[in-house]
C-alpha cells in the first residue's frame, strides 16, 4: 500500500512517475525574473569580449563543427564560479539537467574539454 508504513500511518504522496504531466512548455517559465542567471546573461551581453581579449578556444578552426561563442563559455564559467562548481566535467553533467544552465546557454552543451580549453586560452581575460 503506497503512502502507509508498518504502523498504519499515512504520509504525503508524490505523483506517480508514470503519470502524464503538463509542464510549462518553455524553459523560460522555470527561470524566475529575479534569478541570478539573468544577471550573468545581461552582464556578459554588455561586454565587448574581443576588446577584453576573449577569443574562442579553437583559434583558427578547420571546416567542420562551428566554435562556441566566447560569451556562452564565459557565462558558463561565471555560473560555475558563483555556484562553486569548478570542475569542467561536473559542469558538463549540469548542462543536461540544470534548468538554469539550460536557460543560460540556450540549450548548448559544451563538452568538458571545450570548457577547460576556453579557461586555459582566456586565463588572463585581457589583451
């Protein structure tokens, strides 16, 4: 019997995992107007990253997959520092489950190597 223990007491129950649910159709609905990821997004969008010396980690890439925007990777780095998540591998796992990061990076999922390389190439953050 769900929700009861051996002593016959009942407890609050969650929804059955197999039950269909109507969730908000947009990630935007999960990130409040006062969430600090919005501040990260707005602050980075106001910066002139090339003038500050930020570049993409790939340098001159051969034809193939396009590079990630340095602004997106900087947002990722700032989010990690503010939330004490310094490991690139741990952040890569967060991209797939954390709605704040999904919102902040607009669904992009940079691999841990890309994030680590961006950090290495842009360590100084100045020209």
